[in-house]
């Protein structure tokens, strides 16, 4: 039985707001609590802790009744503490108990809650999720062998004969880190209405913002900062379509065959929705469509045996545009020097009767294994 705890949540919210009013008045007048204010504040803090215990006991009872496993990834205490802080909680003891400490601009959200935001980003962005991730500070240098000029060779040889020497040329890619941020404003009126799941709203809004940003950096990058997959595809694995305005079946076969068979197992197609629509109309010599529906794949389509993903960050068919990326996305390196950090900004937006939720991260993207990726570029116009 799921218990209706609305009245208890409202009581706690009202008490937390009153505690905030008391502290705000003392801060505004730059003074300590009066004896009466201190007594009222201590009483309210005790009542809030008592309500927290009652609400937690009710939730625990529901979990036990429903057979829910213990040790959830995000504890109910942390979620309630986060929501309490969004409702302008000033109970320093409660914040300390949930590892929520003041910084220069607010409070750090518990890591488990920030982790849920990262999980949501991966769910929305398979390109970002399938890339090779490096969670390291500073500069990362990844070496690779360039065999375009010379390579180690093996051949039969005679005893005491003279061997011809060969040498690999070693090059490297360097990933640094570029700061990125996202800000979401939330109405206090909305947060004080306990009918809404405020935490889910914050996670979804922030996750969508980071998903779109990360996907763009993984695909296109940004001039002077990240490189992305499309710009990192080698010339040998860039296929130019025969037409400026249409994709042919042979173009798709050429793109797929640009990837060695050893890297084909986890390969995927990435294109815009309009490009997918154009390919859906392509048929082979037997009249069969090249793009087939397959409900076992993530987005329901298979092209030449591999799943198709749509991205708003891919260009539509037009002269000179990179319209399709194909391959194993683990060939793209994503370096995250600073993990996603979420901060709550209370005072900055007080006059707007809102709370800000700010996210910071540091990221860089480059292709580390060019053999895993190929792209289709439309023929340039005259």
C-alpha cells in the first residue's frame, strides 16, 4: 500500500520555510538570533527531523511491503534532502548529514543524484555512451601507429642474408579539456507543490541539455575546441556520394566496406531523420527495401545488418555535407577531466521567486582509432 504523505510533506515544507525566514531576517540585520528566535528555530528543526523520520519510516514500510530491494543507488534521504534544499532549507545539520556543503555559489548535490543525471544522458545519447571514455585530469596523449609511409613486414629470409629494415612511425592525439555549463531555473511555487516530482523535473531538464551538447561534441565538435567524429574521419574512409542531392545504395555499401571486418560487429549508422527517410525509399535490384524495420534494435531500423540511429546534430542531404557516420563509436575518445557537478543557486534568483540548478563539466573529443569510423559526404556542388 502506497501511503499518502502529502500532509506531512506540506508540514515539513512550511516549517522549513519559516526556518529560512528566521535566518534571512538575522542575516539581513547582521545579528544573532534573539532568545525567542533561537527557541523557535530549535523547535522547528526538531519537528522537521521528526517529520523526516516519520516519512522515511513510511517509505521503508512501503518498500518492505512491495518487496523492494535494499541499497538503492540514490537513497531516499538524499533525495528528500535535495528537495528540502530546493525548498530553501537552512538546516545545516541536515545538509551535513547528506554531504551537502555550501560552496561559493550554493551547495553541491549528492554524487548519487548527479550520477542519475549522467545515466539519463547516456540513455538519450548512444553516441556519447558508446565512445571510449577517459576520466582523467590534465592532458591525455594517446599514441597510434601511422603506417602510411612504412610498416613492419615479415618475409621469408635466407640464413646469413641481409635484411631490409622497416620502422613504424608513431604519432599521437592529445586531449585537453574545455569547460561546459548548463543552467535550469525552477519555480519555487512549483517546488512547493508536492504533487510534482521536482527531482525528476530537474534531472530531465538538465539531462536533455547535456545530452544534446555531448552528442554535438561527439559528432561535429566545435571550432577551436573539440574535434568530434566527423572531422576526425580519415580521407581514406571518407566516401563521396555520386550525387549532390541523392544517396544511392552503392554509396552505402562503399561506406560500410570502408571499415575492416574486425570492427563491424558493433558498428552503427548515424544520420538525420530526413536522410533516413530518403534511404527508406531505396530498393535493391529485387525490389526489396534496403532499410528494414527490426523491433529488436534500439530505434527499430536495420540497414545492411546494422542498427540506424537518428541525430538532430547530423546534416540533411545537401551538396558537400557530411550526412552519414558509420562505424564502431568506441573509435572516438571522450575525455572528461571534470565529472558533471551540479550546484543549487538559491540567492541569485530569489527576486524571480526561482531556484537555479547549474551544471559544470569539462570535456574534449577526438578520434583515437580512425579505422573504426567512416562517413558519407555528398558531392560538392558546382
